[in-house]
C-alpha cells in the first residue's frame, strides 16, 4: 500500500522531526513543497539521504499557495499510483492510538472510504516564552481534552476532483466522505462533530498551532499560505489561555525516543 504525505512549509524549524515521525508510523513517501524557506529544506535534510522523501521548490508561487499545491499534490499522487494521501501543515502530526502503531493497519479498515476525515486535537503553548531545544512532541504536551471539529482528510487520489479548501478535497460524483466512526459526512466537509477525549479516538491530527511566545510572534510576521494575509496578532496572555487545558503525554511517550534515535543516526541534534 502506497501512503503519501504532502506538505508545504516555510522556515519550519522542526521539519526533520516531522519527517521522521511520519515515516516511523508507516507513510511510504513524503513530498515537501518548500515555499521560500530562508534555509532550504533540501539543505536542512541533506544528511538524511532518503529516497522516499522528495523536496520541491515552490518559491515562485505567490498567490493561493496552499490550494495550488494541494491540486499539484493530487496530480503527483495519481501519477505515482498512490493508494492514500493526506495534505498536512508542518505543525500537524498524525497520532495513532492503541491498538494501532502503523497507519496502514488503520487505513486497511477504510478501503471503502474515498475520503476519511481525521479530527484535529489543538495543542497549546505549555506557557513557554522561548522555543525550547528538542522535539515538539517532547515539549508541547498541553492540549484540549476533546477533539476539535476541524479535520484533515486522507483521500484515495483517483476519487479526487480538486482542492478548494485546506481541510478536504472535493470528490468526483458518486463518492462519499467518511469519518472514523464509519459514518458519512453529508455537508460542511471541513467539519466532523466527534466529541470524544483524545485517548478515545483511534487517530487524530495533533495541531501544534501556538507553541511558544517566540514562535507565535515569528509566525505572525509571515503571510498565510491560504490567503496571503498576515495572521491576526492576539495578546500573549490570550495565547496562553488557549488549548492548555489538560496534559497529554501520549505523543511524547510513544514517539519521541524513537525519533531521537533516528535523528542521531543521521548526525542531527534536536
């Protein structure tokens, strides 16, 4: 089974961690669109020498970056006979809960689903001012208790028509959108009401949306890749009031040491 992960990034500090994590859980190929990173992604991962990770220079795209690249991703996936694909941001990590430890195991249960919605779990700042050394999964452990209704979607590329929204792909006629409960989503395909605790879902997308004050301020100086506009800046006390509700050590306990071992083998610090 070919399972491809796509993203576009710009100056993503933790891109090596992101790559290694998703390869460890079973993605067979990763395609990264590098959109104007000051230090090119190819340079950041040059020691890794991985045949299943491809970096594409997307620096010439200036408008509607995300949607254009999502459509290009679909074209690449069809050309390469990919069975499943998903388009994530560089601060989004797929997390598998017990009994699953490989993405293939879970997707095998949804062969009937042209599109499979995976809910966000929003992670907070952990009340940090400076971005710590180390892994995102290691240092950002505070999050909401319940899954967020926003989703990102695994899709079977042959069933996809086009992209118009960062959260889902429009399917060809007579194809249906499903959620992890095995039910169809009939409207508002970027949402799925799944009001369960993070430890009750078989899978979620951990969205490290805020991180430290330092990271938050840096991000607000970079145009959004979906609209091209600068992000709204909120007061920092409001930043720390978001998504720090409960402690969730599962991603750290499950994945961090394995990621560190791989990075050390490539002579990378973290």
